[in-house]
C-alpha cells in the first residue's frame, strides 16, 4: 500500500493486494473508490478490484508457503503473532483514524476496537505454547497413545465492514498460529484497515506466501469458496451470504465457520432498575450506529413498566449528538453506506405501515452536518413481534419496543426470531435472571448490562441461524483451524 497526497486534498490511499509477499494491483488493473461515510466529498482510498485470477495466485502462494510455515512450529508462530500485536499497538492512532474515515464509527469507538484487537492478538499469541493434544492410556503395554492438532491447510477469511480491524485480526491470528496459510478477503468498504493489519503481520514475520490479501467483492469470495485447494472458509457477515457459502462448499465437504447476523433483544422485567436498563439499552442499540452483530435492536418490556421505560429511552436517544467520527462531541456516527441508510429508512417505513409509532427519529439527518449517511437515533414503539422490523436485522440505529406480559410471554417473544446472537435481561431478581438465562435462545447473554461486548478468551458465539461451526476467539477457535489426529507409539 503506497499512500499519496492528492493536490491539496486529503490523503488518498492506493490500497493494493498482497500476494506471494508482494503488494500488487488486481490482474484487471481495476480499482474501486471509497468515500468517507461522514463526508462524501472525501475520497479515502482506491482499492484493488480483484477477480478469480487474483484469488488463484493467492491460493498458489499460500500452498507453496505451507510446508515451511508448518515446520516453524506454533511457538515461533506465536512470537510472530505477538510482534504483530505490538506493531498494531504502536500504530494505534493511525489504525483508529483509518477505521473512522473509511467505516464511519466514532474515533473513540475505533480506538476501542484497536485496543480490543491488541488484546485478542496477545491472547492468541500465548496459545502458541499451549496448542496441543493429550497423552492417553493405551491398551497395549509399552505403548504411548496421543492426540495432536494439525492445521487443516489453506484457509480463506471473508470479513465484513463493521469491525474492519478486529474481525480480520481474530481470523488471521489463529489461522497463522495454527499453521494455516491464509487469504484474507475483507469487505470492499474497508480495504485500507485490512491492508494496515497485513502490513503489521508481514513486518512481524508472516512471510513466505503465508498471508495474502485479495480485495474485492462477491466474485473474490466465491472464487475462494470454489477453489479446491482451500480447506476451510471462516466467514463473518449476513445469514444469506453465509448460507450461500455453506451450500457452495457442501459438495466437497468444505469446512466452514460462519458468524452471522442477529436480532438481539433486551428483556426488561417489571422489577428492573429502569434508569440502569435505559442507559444499557441505549448504549447497546446506538453504539457503533447499531452496526454490531450483537447490537440491541428489540426491547421486550413488561407492560407495567412500558411507559416509564419508553420515556427514558426516547429522552436518551434524542439527546445523542449525531456527527462525524472525528467530532469529539458526537455520540452517534453515520451508517456505513447508502445501502445501509436506505435499509434503515425502509425498515422504519414498513414498521409504521405495520402499526408502529415513531417515538423519536425515523429520518435521515442533514441539517448542520456534512454530506454523509446520518440516520437519526430512532425508537419505534408499539411494534408487533411478528412484524418485519421485529424479525429481520436492520443493522442501524433503529430500536423497536415490544410489550409483553411477564417472563414467559417475554421469553416467547425474545425467542421468536430465526437469529440467536446476543441477549440482555434486566431484573433485580437473581432467580428470575437465572431462569431467563436457562431459556433464552442466544449465544451471548448479559444481565443488567449492555447486550454487547466480548472478551478474547470467551467464545464469540451465536445459536440458531446466527452461527454455524466452531466459535471464534477463545479455545474453541482451534476446532476450526485444526484437525485432530492420533498416534500410538510402541517402544
Ligand atoms: P455480507 O454478508 O454482505 O458480506 C460479508 C463478506 O462476504 C464481504 O466481504 C462480502 O464481500 C463477502 N461476500 C458477499 N457475497 C459473497 C458470496 N456469495 N460468497 C462469498 N463471499 C461473499 O455482510 P456485510 O454487509 O459486510 O456485514 C454485515 C453483516 O455481518 C450483518 O449481517 C452482521 O450481523 C454480520 N456480522 C456478524 C458478526 C458475528 O460475529 N456474527 C460480526 C459482525 C458482523
């Protein structure tokens, strides 16, 4: 990647592919322009628009680097991941500003993403000294029976735009550490952040063709999924694309790890501390402009406290200052693209047609703002649990409020969607909270706190259509990148 300064204009990065240890243009020579979602007059980057031949070259490079990378062993590979962690940390501000300019999130949210990424990389690096199997008793005398984890081979890593650093990092690090050469295909909306991450890994020692970066859209993803030399695909994105990947790979038993969407609920019971609940829900719903797979997008509230909660939510949401990510006063940034903005507006239109009432927001904001994709923080009241907005991911700053009658009815509504990523429960009664935890159909549960947030050593996991295959982060991730083998050694 060679940044250059246009005449008097902002820094425009030329974001290139990285194949076989070289930064290069797409075979076709085509590029895609990316603009700042908070200011559409600002061109942020031109990135390679790659196709199937670029993927072929990257897979070939990964294959040829495989043996030497495996021979290095997990301890040395862990040291490389640790060096990458340090390099990312040293470039914290540059990473955060890049994320904010190309994705739109607030600078402080972007700084948080960088810090979380460093923690993830450090955690993963440490596993280089622990990755292994077990020694087991054998039936035969003078025999050692053991299990071992071996890398599955070349992997394709397909990522979305909403965590343009953390998600690529939490795939690249375990792939490389376990011995799998990788091809990263980031979202075409956030190519520059991915390129900076690859720069750090390369500088840390991930060389010999083991880390490749191919920019582009669906065509690149499909070529990776189709390539018989790719042993596994780790994907984060929408359910629809996840299903397409799984279906395309099934005939050749392609191993997949699919982290998909959510329609996450906060269940507020009658005895909840409503101020605490409202603060947590507003943070979970409007942080990162609602563009998190775990973002709270439904509030299921006991009828007896409905009015008191909605007035708190509405007041807090309406008070959020909307602005560009570099504005230190802003509390809600833009959504990432015109498509996202249209999806939010269409969702609100359909919801009101189905009987919902706009308590606050509901429209695009332009007054006093640069030309960008700014959506007003939106609370919809009187939402029916079977309506489109209550069932489908909107992925923006739009929160739906649904009434319920007590715990059982609340849980029925919470569980009435095809997704199962995250959920939050608000109550002062621990036994109610534990009873609810038993029955909530979601992978990541929170009580009396925002329904978002994760730790590197905890599985990032959903149930139902939110997830397929081993979880990411934590020790579970090795079940994707490695395969078990056994050995019996007589002496
Ligand atoms: P998306 O599904 O549109 O795209 C994700 C990636 O897949 C992109 O790199 C895209 O170019 C690529 N792609 C598109 N079509 C493809 C195909 N046919 N074959 C292979 N690759 C293809 O998702 P998005 O809009 O980038 O991200 C938003 C989605 O990601 C939301 O649904 C959100 O919930 C989900 N998400 C999930 C998690 C999680 O951990 N579960 C985390 C973040 C985001």
